[in-house]
C-alpha cells in the first residue's frame, strides 16, 4: 500500500509552512505503509500540476494533501472540495484568482474519499485535537483538493488542514487509518 502525502511551501510572507515540515517529519517515522511525499508550490498554476505528475509517476493507493490554515487551532479534515476560487491574497507567483469556478462544467462540490470520522477519532485517541471541516477555503489548498478529487475519481483522496504548530502525531495516526481502513465514506 502506497500513500502519497503532499505539503506546501511557505506563503503569505511566512518563513515556514508546517505542512512542508510534516513531510520531513513523516520520513523519519516507521510506518506500516510505503510513504511518498511531495512538496507543492503555493501557486494556482503549479500546485496541482506537481501533484498530478507525482500521482502519475508513483501510482499511489491513497493521496492525502495537507496545507496550513493559520486561523484554526486544531487539525481539520476537509469533507469537500468546492468548485470555486476567490483568493484574498496573491499566490507565490503573484497571481490572484478572483470569484470564479475552477472547472467550468464541473460539479459544485466533490466529497473527500477518505475515512474522515475514523481519522478524527484516531487523532483524538492519541491526544491530538482534530475535527471535521466543511469549508476548505477558496485559495490554493481548495484548488488542489477539488482538482485532485475531480481528475482522479478512482483514488481514495482528500485534504487535511494543519494549524500553526501542529502535533504531527495526529496526522500519523490519521494516515495509519487510511492504510488500515481505506474506505470511501462520507
Ligand atoms: N495553505 C493555503 C495554501 C497553502 C497552504 O498551506 C490554503 O489553505 O489554501
């Protein structure tokens, strides 16, 4: 079983992004599955392209994309990717996409295909607060999540938003659930 985990480079003038640091941390862990990681640029044009190339190359069984949500205090597992982008700040290439669909004739939203509730329970059981989110934002993370779910309908895939200073153990527990219960539930 191969799980691909993505994280993002820093953005918005920050010097670090915990989702990028997560990848380095995970690579030091002993995991029951094969882990592949990819660091994505925070650009509308480049992020999904880089993820897609990696998926096509490594052919993972599960894809878990991660990113930072600075205004949240817990790890949140996203329920849905939405077909909308409305950036509050430019991406790292200076591009601001405003109030538009991501895919013109695509569905308004696509549900995550990860065992969401079981992931949350596993993180909580390890003492790391986590909860469900139905709001992935309107920026690069949602852009990647929506395109991931839309372009790879056969893949078990979804998105985890991290708070600042996350306890990465919570994510490790979540990934172990994706390995042991790779079901697509809503
Ligand atoms: N968080 C941003 C993009 C990159 C990241 O780590 C977001 O939530 O859209």
